[in-house]
C-alpha cells in the first residue's frame, strides 16, 4: 500500500524517505550532503535546477547550479542573490560531504538541469522541470538512469499531448498572412518560452524583425549573449499602430492589459501547454492559442519514468495523482509529494510564479 506524505501544514515535517533525499518544509533535502534542492525558503546550501521563479529563489547561503542558471538568477534578483555561488558544468561531479552531485541537461530552459545524487551505490535523480521535445534554445534532455526518480507532473494527465512546435508556428504564420494589417500579439513568459517561441518562429521561415515588450528584453538579450540565434529583435518602445502587421511578444498578463490597446485591434495569441484547455485560452482572451510547452507531456513523462529504470518514483509539481496511479499500475513504487510552493491548486505555481517574476521585470 502506498504511503501518502502531505506537507500542507505550517508544522515542520521531516520524514526520512531515503538517506539521499527527504522532504522538509523548505523542500527536497539531501541529509548526507546537507543541501536542499530548489528550496522554497532560504537555506544554508541549495542546489538549483533552473531559473524559474518557483525553483530559484533569492536569499540562500551557498548555491550550486549551472553557470547560466546562476547568471539568470543574478539578472532576476541582482548580483547579491546569495552568499556564495558555485557554477557546475553538465556532467561535472561535485563532492559534498561524500555525496557525488552532478547536473545533467533537462531540456527545459537555458541552464536547466536534473540533479543526480550518488552515494553508497544509490542513485537519485531530481528532474526539476524537463521536456523531451526538441528546443533550439537549450541543451537537449539527457536520460540519467537511477534508483529513485523525482519527476515533475505539470502536464501529468493523458489529455496533455503536445503537438510539434512547427505545426503551432504554422498556425501563427498563416494568421499573419490572413490578417496582414493587424498586429499579432503573442503572450509568452520571460524565461524560456519567449525565446523558444522566437526560435521556433524563425525555424518556420519568418525573418522580419520581432518586437518585444520591455519585460522580455533582459532575458532575451541574455539568451542572445549565450549564442542563441533569434534573428532581428527590436523593443516595442512607444510604438503602437506603426506595428500593424508586425509580430509583438509580451508577457501573458499584458494581452488583456491597457498596454495592448496601443495596437488598435491586435490578434491575441499565447504560447503555452495550457492552451490545450479551451477554457484557459478563453479566460485569457486568447484568440489564437498555440500549444507550446517547456514541460514533458503525458507520453514523455511515462516514457521517461520507464527509461530511467527507477524502481521508486516521487511525483511533484502538478497532476500528481494520475501519474502516481500510472506508476503503481506499471509495477513501480510511487509517492505524491504535495509540496507547497510548487503547486497552487487550479493555477499551477510554476505559471503563477513565472508571471509574477515576468511582471516584476520591466
Ligand atoms: Zn520551470
Ligand atoms: Zn516549475
């Protein structure tokens, strides 16, 4: 029978689940290394999977992460976001109190990493957010075999199957042909989605300048500084109706904001895995939903669990129950983590936190 760990109270809960990984009120914790992974509150030593706001927070003591994740955190929180930074290259082994810690590409956003913890012949992988679909803006997901796999489950329901990005881009480009005198406003989060959407649109053959809302500028120029080719990019600045027929990217929250009215009668679009859900698109006032996600879809979650060879699977961050059920019916032990701070009921913590972070950068 499956035990269920619920961490929804303010009381400190420390349950040792393995000597490599346990859950504390701050989040996942490796007692041997005395290090937390993606802690939601300030801790002495943190290992961070990637720069999204629900995983990467300011105020820790020492932070171990990919160089690009550290640089993204510095862009978001300022250079003093922690006491000391330790960058690690993918595959590099860092020994912490006898635990071999290494980062492996997660294919999610620039710098994103799965964390492998190894000690006494046991291997535990914390995936962070990941995807298996190709993404021209970051290193591809690398499969890491392990005994215990901690997987995200943002799109952990069989209804979520992400189409190829090219077919979604084709919808956008067709609409731009059909409504050639209207601005197309594409809502996308500032870290990862905006840059991937641009790269996929370029791959679709669109070579005119793409215009950016101010909140997307810093991280987009950071991606360019890291060698990600995004073609001609220009700030929107004070322009409005001059951009009739052009493509403008903005944070999703701006689609229904007064800011959008400067373009007259724009076609509003949004790139997100949630665009699979019509009610979400409607709620956002999105006319042209593009299903483009930086998370694994249902098929890829299940495939990845099988391929890791893990006997034990911890599920966090999204639709946990369905994936736990799938694991159990496929002969694996599984545990929903129900961690506060990663999952906020109906509206996923990931998107909510990203939106807040996106809006904070102006
Ligand atoms: Zn993320
Ligand atoms: Zn996340």
